[in-house]
């Protein structure tokens, strides 16, 4: 599990203090070793995930199972995953596109058929022959993670005693461990149906799963209960009596993802930082930052200090999303500030009082700002620009009010004039923007045309 664990932690522990001065791959691994003292090398490989079940896992044309939204969630979160299995098709040989289709979802199969391979076949090219079961399928791949949603057909068609069904699920777990002694196994409670009879049987089976999970769970091969039944409403979430529709598939995918994510990220800062930046507009500053994920985050305190007053002080507080697996963007406006060098950072506060800090950002507030002149007004065939006191290099840009660029170029230090042909431009208002490398921005609206 060393490889999988290192992968997960290096994905999460992105600390801008280290990230700003090291290559990304080195910085993330260094932070992990610094905090955890791990001895294993920075091996970042795919995580092989097996979806093991029946029709709820396989899906059919028009009703692809939870596997598609789960794949999307894992991709957005940045996980490098490989779905594995001996099958790629949907029920009755339907095909899928847009995500990794490999799985072991066998329509109509009971748990004993998963074990010994005596279930019905759909005669699809990706399916193996009769009398081929889980141990045979595992010859073709080795999962790091197995997602198990099994037992619905056993209860529906055979009214199998729940205790006997538990024993068969335990055999499935034993088979997975024989292939990979360090496999992480996620066992789901069965989702309810629109059949009162089946629901009564599920109600007798699901309560037995926590005890089985607690008994079989080990540090090397964890067994984790995923409560797929909680919050699932078959009247809304199923498209027929037994199978999840769009909302049901999304709910199942989210439950699987949350469990996988929590397992792969056992040690994590409250947030994983994304890009952090600062822009200066005369004597004011705007901070922009991103988080790649958040866990129990309360928000961000913006701190400021100068060389003359080196003690950081709080400028304000920005509440955070709290819990998020997707990109979040925030900003904070501050000023006016006197001329000089100013320092800023973000202090992220967790709900339990823990904190992390971002890299330090620097802003140079100038005593005199570069001046920008534009003439004639309105401009006809040519717009003349002139600027002075440019203390840093940068770029100039002219856009319309919708933000479409019409002309741009480089800025060097000093005083400059520039002629910009405008004869072919539509008449209207435009914005001339000078953006300097020291963070200062000067802009002016100009009129082009009669």
C-alpha cells in the first residue's frame, strides 16, 4: 500500500511555502516526507479500482451505472485511476464512451455465482465463459480498491437468509485478498427498491454488515462500510423497481467517491492550495486564490505587514466553502496603502482551530504611478498612446468592454509613445490597460470612431 498511500498524500499536501521554491513533483514529496517521515520512495502510479456487483453495477443502455459519475468525480479530484474488470459492456452488449468501462457488474448474478461463475451470460465479446468466477477474473488484473454492492439478487430471487449471504460476501473478500493481501475493500449497504418485499429483506441484511466489516477490517487490508442506503429514495432515485436512475447513480457515485477520497487522504491539511496571486491598482491590492480541495475549513484571514511594521495584522476574513472536492476561487480587496513595500499572506483556519498559511506575496506601492495619455479623442485611424515613469517592464493591452483583445504588446521601463491603428475597429468604447511586472496596473477608457 506504500505506493498508493504516497500517491494520495502527494496529491493533497500541496504547500505553497514549498511549492513556490521547488519543482512541483519534488515539493509535494518533500512535504510528505517532512511531515510523516515515510521511508518509501515517491512512486506515483495508477490506482486500480474494481467495481464488483450485479445489474446495479453493470447498467444498461440509457442507464449507465454509478461508474460513469464516479469516474468523473475521481478525474476532477485529480486521482490517477484505472477501472479494472473482465467486462466492458452494459447489459445486452451495450457500449459506453467517455470513461474507463472495465468492471465486474454481472446482470442478475447472485454472490455464489460471482464466486463460482455459474451466472447467466449475455453472450457479449467482453464476457468470459461459464464456470469462470472471481478468482479467474483476477488473473487478468489486481485491484488496489474493490467496491462491492452485492446481495440484491440473492434476497430478491432466493430470499436467502441474511446470515448465509454474509458468509458468501466474506468469501468474496477472502478471494480478493488472496489476489492482493493489501487490497482496500469497500462494502456497500444495499440500496432500497420500489418493492416492499425486497425492502423488508434488505432491512434484515444491511444491519449485519457493520459487524462483518468490523470483524474483517485489518490495517493492511481495510474493509470499509459505505452506507449507500442512507438518503436513497427509490421512488425518486430509481428508474424502475430496482435500478438507479440519474439521481440515484449520482448519489451512489458520491458515496463511493467520498469513501475512496477519505481512505486515500488519511493525513491532509484542511485545504490543498491552488494558485495564489496579487495585483496592484495604484494604492490598492487585490488577492486572488484557489483551493483544490477543502475539509472542515472555516475560512481565510488576510494578513498584512511592512518592513517598518513587521508584525502581521489581520485585514479581514473570507469564509470558505467548508468541504469541497472541486476547485474553489476566492478574492479579497484591500487598501489604500501608503507608498512602499507591502507583504500579504493568507491564514487558513479550520473548524477545530488548526491552521495553515500560504506563501508570502509582495506588493510595491509606488510614490508616483505611471501616467497614461491617449489621443485624439475620439480616435480615428490611429490612437496615440503615451506613458511615463514606467518603473518596471510589462504588457499593454487594448480590449473592448466585453474583454475582447484588439491590440497588445510589451512595455519596457521609462517613457514611451505608441501609435495603434484603429481604422478597422468598430466604433465604441475601449479600455487601454498597462500591467507592470511589479503588480501595478494603469488603465484608461478611450473612444474610437465618429
